[in-house]
């Protein structure tokens, strides 16, 4: 995984998996990508999808999903992680751009956009920086079309009380991820019983609070690695008891070990 050239806030990943299966997880950013080879079995809020070459996946921030190979030969994909603020800036000239945008479905049938997205990514891989302007222009055009064609403005007024409570608890978990959080502390923050907190959080997010806490810790470790810290330092900064615990959780959610991730950053 690396930063997309010209877009410091956007991360990019090109990967091939033959047997690895992601645990259910979510990202703070939008996740946009295409399957380039093989077939991916993709679990999401509507069930399961099978994405073949040219298939686009469109994941909203904080949306629970997982992925695994559907065939023994595995699958390859190209994906970008785009912060919500970047999307707002891309639509700054559009009425209603102050609302976040929301993908109604976790996959999109749009062969033309899939081809253009793959081409834009290839420019970054092969011809950058010689064709820097072309690569960046194609990416911005693809980004706009992802959202123009397949997303709608998300009106926060329609968000239910349970979703708002879960959002507050997610902020609390992230803020205290490094030192750890007990169920009683989470219940106190919510003003509810711990049994109610568990039911409400999982109903709103699709995962238990401890699973979300692990995601927060992996995110903290990833940030530490990106700042040049060692694996041991990253584990301690993220609240893991040792490096082996970090490695196990990191690979389950990122798809590669912390060491592999760190080596990619130095390329």
C-alpha cells in the first residue's frame, strides 16, 4: 500500500490473494476499486457478491465488508482509499456538495468506468511522472464518475438514533484505542447497560465493539509505520501487548504483515 502520487491523502493498493480471507472490517475512507483477474467473493450488508474482472466495488466509510478468493487461482484487484474530505472537494462546484455521498450498492456494473479506472491506475504505475498531468486528470475524472453515477447525497437527518449512538461510541473507542476500553466504560459513555450497548453497537455497525477497537488499533499502528517507527514501536503506540499480537491483527485486516507494509512504504 502506498500514497497515490499527486494525492497525498489517497492511499492505493494493488494486490493478489490466493488463499487469504479478510475478516469483516471497515475503513474510515471510501474504498473504490476493480477486480483485475480471477473472482472475488465479497461479503457486505446485502449478503454476498462475486466480482469478476471489470467488476467495481464501492464501499462507504465505516461499512462492514470482507473479501476472499472464490477460486483456487485467487484474484487480483486495484483499490484506492479516498477520504470523505477529498470527495467533498471534488464536488465543491456541485449544488448540495456539503452533504457526504453514499453508495446505494456495494458493487457497480460499469465496464466503461472500470476500464478507465484501470487505465488511470496504470499511468501512475508505469508512466508517472512523465505523464503526471494525464494520470492525475484521469483519476479525478474517474473519482467524479464513481460518485456521479453510483452514489447519492447522504442526508444526515435520516440517520437513526442507534446509528448516531454507534457513531459516538466509535469516536470514543478510537480516542481510547491505545490504552484500551472496558465494556463498563463503553456503557458509561453511552448511558446504557452493557447488554444494551452490545446489541445497539452490533445492530448499527455489523460488528462487536471489540472488533472495531482492533480496527482502530491497526489503524494507529499503520500510521506509526508510515511515520517511520519500528514494528515494536508501532505495536506499543497502538496498544498491542507485543509485536506478534500486532502482526496477527494487522494481517487479518490489511492483508499483509506489518513488515511487508513497512517495506512497501520505502519503495
